[in-house]
């Protein structure tokens, strides 16, 4: 089985390398394209998009505002412009529909850095000594709002790796190198997916925003699962899979957890085509799937 080699080996053999990585390649294309659009203006003088992922204007017409930043601004006592509020409503509507953690897997450029760290962990079989709680990111999220209230400023932006990377690519990395390198080393040496899955308050915020999103990952063909564990190995949020895949407590086939990033890697690596993108509707219970599987309760920690 592929678990003796590497996750997705069977899928590559059956579907071909391109098909077994199509959603990964689509995500990289999305992340790089969005980043390039922001850099076109400063680098080449072509201003299709102005601003950054916090607040931008597309073609001088469409405002887009990060609702997390807007809320921090509000609690800090700032009065936002109407365009900022409009942009936040547009972004909020989008993520409520497609899932908040889509930001993490399809847009955030830091995700490419953390994915690289995870790939190196696997190649060199690095096992970090620290185990972080996934609840930590929600405490950090709450703390960013408290600091904004106390200081009257958006404190998070001082150390936000996404903003630091963006500014560094335009003005020269400087301190940004230290922040980005710190995130990379954290994921590489300290704990698996430490930043995105355990610490980042942006991911925590968007998981809450997309809690009831319509577009979800589905395991409608879960009866075909052969317990190869490939989906579990590649999933950045491993705790979200088991309930839907193994019908725990009679659960339907939809992965309803708001922490699922809709990255599509489970689709890529599954040789049995268990997973696909779909809607959270029609989440019927299938009692034919038993709970006798290798995703034991001890498999997912923190």
C-alpha cells in the first residue's frame, strides 16, 4: 500500500501524477496569481489591484477588506470609511459561502512556506518534541482584540507574517525575513503544522466566519475506504476527517468542521476517489459504514 511509500503513491499509479496533484497545483496557481497581482503595481507599474490582503481595490472599482482587520480597527476605536465596510461585507459573504479556511489554503502566501516546512519534515522524518493545542489559536485571536482595545491600534499587524511578507517583497525583506523564517522553523522543527493549525489567529477567525459555509468536502464514497491513511497523512487539520469518513455516531458523509481548509489534498491522494467537493446539503446518514477502522480516537491529538 501507499503508506509504505508515501501518501498518494497509489493515486499517482492509478490516476497519473498530474491528476493526483491537481488540487495542489490549483492552489499554488491561486496563491501565486493573487500575490503577483498585488506585486504588479509596485514592481511593474501595472495597477490592477492596489493595497494588500488586508484592504485592496480591484480595478479602482471593487473594494475588498479583511473583516478581521476591520473588527480590530473598530474595537480600537477607529471609524472606518464606507468603502472599507462595503469591502468587508463582500469578503464576508464570499467566505460564508465557500468556507472561511479557504483563505488559508487558497489565498494566504504563507501557506506555501508552511507546506514547504511540512514537506521537509516528511522527507527528513523530523518529529518535533512539542505538541500544541489547536485551541491556542482561538486564545490568540481573542488576545489580539483585547490588545486592540487596550492600545487603540491594530497590534496584530506588527507581526502578521502575511503582511510582513508582502511588505518585504516590495520594500526589501529586512525584519520580515526573521518573521517568515521563524514561522518556517516553527513548522519544521517544533510541531507539525504549528503555525496554520495551532497558532494563527487569522485562520481561527476565518474558521468561525465559515462555520456554516455551503461548500464542503464530502466523503460520499466512504464505503470504498481501505484505511490506507493517505488522506489523514496529508490533511493539515487531521481531526476533521474521521467523523464523516467513518460515520462516527451515525454522522453523514459531509466534513462539517469549520477547520477544514477545503484544500482538496484528500481528493488528490485518495486512490479510491472517496472524497469530492460538494454542498453541505443532503448529509444523509449511511449506517453501512462501521466504526471499525484505523482512525482510532488516539490518532488525533491536540
